């Protein structure tokens, strides 16, 4: 199931904008960069992160209210911790989420 979600996120990223880089190393992006990204690029990255952090066996559902909440929490965390990488920030934000 995780592979399907990651493939869907990858397809979304590939189709989103031909001007965007074809590969993104999330472990190298710092929060100070992330908070400066366009809303569209943030949405793409958060979509991928949502798929990455989903529990094995969960239904393949994209909860838009939860997505918005998670994106805002990640943005807030990154604003408060600009030297942190996006992957570290996501781990801190998404792994605590019990919704």
C-alpha cells in the first residue's frame, strides 16, 4: 500500500510542473528553504510526506482537513526551527499525530 501511495505522489510531482527539478532530496532541504517554497510546491511535498508517514495497512484515504492541518503544523515547525531539515521536521510533526 505504501508503494502505491509513493507512486501516486511521485506521479503528482512529475506532472505538477516541468520547470521543477525532477529529483528532490528531502533530507537536504532545510526548513528555511521549505517555508519559502510556493504553496503548490509545499502541497506536493506534504502529499509525499503524508504517504511516507502513513501506517501500514491504513486505508488509502486523503483527508483534506488533516492534510491542511499537517501542512500548517509542518510550516509552523519549520518557521520555528529553520536550520532543521524537512525530513527531521516531518518526523517530529507527523510521527506525533494520533488522528
